[in-house]
């Protein structure tokens, strides 16, 4: 019986981790659909930023209440994982509380797990009320209707259930130890310290040992199976950020926020145009003849770079970006969060096609128009408020600019007044129709 | 002021075989926009007052390409950059100061990769250095004790992390500096960036500049200080829209200092 449980456990563990590995491979494969970008520089600065923003949650606390609760859940999650390690070892070897040889320190550990589990439970319940009861603007936006809203709630239910199972397991275990049950009780006395689950004992006291073992085992199994399930749920969820936030912050832009990249492809052409010695009709150099001219800007996910796609997978859908966005605040359609969610949805859609056919086949759709509307793109003031607000180092603006580049340079589809301003710049060196020769007139005007 | 300002050009300097200490990059708004021209002149007066050896490009200056780049026209931007860099490098320019945060950002961050390497300063940063060096006097005068709020231009603040230079100058004017509820890193855009200045806004329920003006008016300041010609226009329009133009003025930091000194 015991050995059967161990075998079942190992199967569940291998299946859970194997499935997770497959999902992670898919994420990586999908991210690689994007263009390459070199962010291998300044690794010290990158580590420092990752430590500060991802580990240290420095941006989360900009909103103190939500930030504080998030830190509890985050710390709780990390610490309670030490307990998961023990659960896994116990599961494989059929042992009971293998780490208990640590003695007093073990008691401290279990004590803190219980306290954290309780705090996480409280935090998650508050999160749930914030999402579902207290009309908080950023949780009510149109892009959160349907799946994203359910996703957020599922995560919260999950965490609630896991914490309750954990505490129930401990309570039954504690009672079994008090009863001196075989396999549970130890000569050395009570293993662990149960500051929270002790309050569940009144429900356990009258029960027989076999019932208690049943409760303990059920809670133990559901808890660990739940964790394995949750691990695999990540891929389909905004909860993926618990892993990707770290590489994402590491790879985020370090240059001043105001700096936009200079397109290399354009640089080459401009150099050619500006070079008086260049022959515009010269035959292309050896090996360049069949090269398709590089596409300017982005109309689909293939034109975005890999960091932008990683950004999309990392997005927590928290909406801090959108709530700071001047366009969104004044009722425009633009929402930087939606830009990120749309990008992820499109990457996933492309990924599904690849899963089915082994390679991508044109499905007649693209990120532009089918997901992100032109009206959204043109409403952006490039103010960087979204970039500043994002707690995990996402840059929605870079996607907006790349898509504008496509609209302007591939489709000549700038809004009319902007097109006029650009023609003015081209002809008179200013966005207004003034003559460049009048540029110093102000000095003479009284 | 009756007489015209003395504004030397690079070409004149070149003809005399001299080089100025710093190039004043005026920018399109500073050259052509009626409101912004006043800022340009105020800044020139301060430069003269501090005895700064400067010149402008005059008719050789052209749009940095910022609005084109942010609207997605990388081609036009790089063409503009190439032309400007040719002129700037031709004059062997080392140091540039500008009163426009958009020009500032572009020259400072986006020109280097295209071959234009200069030390670039926003005029508030430059004025602060002059102040520190004792070349410029900044003191209360008529603004002493006045309630003033400063609107952070996105391209000076968030984009380049400069929040203190303009505020330091305002403090020197001994004003009562009050902050809007959204300021510095969290400052709200005036609505002009990213090419919005040159087009109608997308459908919504309010204009961005109105939202920002409301935040500024909440502080009950007599003056909204700005550091960008485009912010200046947007906030001025916002104040007019709220019919507050008789009680609330929108002024550039340079204008405030010049006026305090009665220049
Ligand atoms: S950069 Fe654009 S999308 Fe981001 S907050 Fe500003 S206006 Fe909104
Ligand atoms: S981009 Fe960043 S701030 Fe915006 S919703 Fe995603 S995680 Fe939140």
C-alpha cells in the first residue's frame, strides 16, 4: 500500500514536471519567433536592476496597500516552497517530515510556514474582494472581460485552497502526533510548531486515528497535486510572471526611457542616400540580390523583437500602466495593458498553428487590425508613464512605436494632419509650413 | 525692450575664426511659435546677462526629427539627423543647450549612434550651472512668495530623469513651490508628445491637456511653470479653456527668472 502510494507519487511528479518542461519549451520557442536583440551588455547593472525590481519588488510598493499584500504573497510563496521540497522527499521515500531532524530549527520553519500561509490566505482574500467587490478602475477595463478576469480569480481560489489544505494537513498531522499514532509520532516529541493549525484541533479531537490519517493524506495529496497542477496552469495564465519577471527585468532597457532605437535598416538606406559617391542604380552587391528588403516596423509578432515577446508573456495584467496612461485616462481606446495582452494572444495563436502543423502557415490574421487597432496606436503621446509604472519592466511603448513605423513607412497610413506635419519637416525643416530661411526672424522681432 | 536682441550665428563666428562656448539649439517651436519665441528671447537675455559666449545655427538649423520619429517615420528622422549632424560636426560643436526637451532628448540620446556626439543640456540644467558658477543671479524679485507649481515635461523628467534642475531654480526665486498630485516620475503628460501636437486627438471623453490643467489648478497656484514650449502651449490652452487666464499664468522657468531680474 505504502509502496503503491510512492509509485503513484513519482508518476504524478514526473508527469507534472514533464508537462511543465514542455510548456516552457513552447514559451521559449514562441519567443524565438521574434527578431533577435542583443541585451548581453552591462550585466552588473542588469543584475542590480533585477535584484531591485523583481526580487525587491521596488515598483510594487509604489501602491503601498496592494504592494504590501503582494509582498506577503510573494514571500509566502517562496518560503512555503521549502515545505514543498519536504513534501516531495516524503512522497518519494514514504517518510514522515524528513526535515524534522533539524530539531528546533524545524519548529521555527514550520512555525513560519504556518504564519505565512495564514497571511497569504488573508492577502488573497483581500485581493479577491478588490477584484470583485471594490470597484477599482483598473480591474474593470474592457480588456479584462471574460478569460482574464476568470484567470485572475482562478489563481486566487487556487491559492486559497492550497493554503487551507496545507493548514488542514498540519492540523491532522499535529493531532496524530498528539495521539501517538504510528508513523506520525516520534520519540523525540512533537515535530513542528503549529501556531495557526492548532486552532483547527477542536474539529480533529474526537476523530479516530484512521479518520485523521485519511484527512491528513487527502490534504497532503490534494496539496501536492494542486501545486503540480498550478505549475502547469502557469503557461495559460498571467501567473507566468512568477517565473518570467526575473529574466524580463534583467533584459529590460537600461538606456534613458526617452531614447528610441535607431532602425539599422533605415540607417543603411539613409547613408546611401546621403553619400554623394553612391550610385543609386548600382547592382546589389554579391549575394544580396535575392535578399528581400527588410520590412520596416511591425505588423505582426514576427516583426517584434524577442524581448517584446517576452514582455508579453510576462505581463501580469495588473493595469498599472493603463491607469497611468494619459490617453486611457481621458477615455481613448488605447490601453498599454491591452497592447501587451493582444501581443501575447497573437503569439499564442501563432504558437497553436505551429503546434498543429509543425510550422507556421499564414492564417490571414496579424497583430495589427485583428488585435491592435490603429486608433489605439495613434492615441499614444509616447510619455513613458506606462513604462515607468510597470512593476516588471515591460515597455509597451516600444511595441506602439514599432507598429507606427509599419503604418507610416510600409503603408503611408499616418493620420492626415501628421502626414502634413511630416511633409513640412521634409520640405521646410519644421513641422509647420514656415520657410527655413525665416528661422532666425524672431531675433529681429521686437 | 525696444532694441533687437543680439543673436550671433555660427556662420558669423566661423567667419571671424572663433568658436562659441556653447551652441543654443532654438528648435522649431522656439523659432516659429509666437508663444515659444518669447521663451527663446527670455533665455537669450539670460545668456547675455550671464556673459555666456553662445551662438545659434539660425537658418542652418532644421527640425531634429523628433516628431517624425515618434510618429513612426524613422526615415525622415534619420534624414533630418544626418543633415543636422553634418552641420553640427562641420562647426565642431561640443556643447549644445536647448529650451525644448524634445530636441534635448533627441540630440542627447538618439544622435550619438548616428555620429553626433555632443554634451547636451536642457536650458534649466544650463541655467542651474550658471547659477552655481555665480554667473547668473536668481532671486525672488516680483515672484517672491508666489504660489507656483511645476509641470514636468515627459522628455525632461521621465525620459531623462531630470526633475530637480527646474525646481532648484524656482526655489531660488523664493516662490512657494507646490506639487501637483501627479508629479516627477508620476507626472501626467500635457498631451502634446509623440506627434499629438500636430493632430486632432483620438475620440475620448476629455483632452489630455484639460485633465492636466485641472490637476494644476487643484494646487491653487498663481503660476504654472513649464520647461517645454509644447507643454506651455497645452497648459495655456487648458487654462483658457477653464477661463482662468486672468488669474493663472503659464510661464517657462527661463521667463520667470528673466522677469524676476527685470530683463
Ligand atoms: S507612452 Fe503611450 S501608452 Fe504609454 S502611458 Fe504614455 S500615452 Fe499611454
Ligand atoms: S505591462 Fe506591466 S503594468 Fe501593464 S499590465 Fe502588464 S505587468 Fe501590469
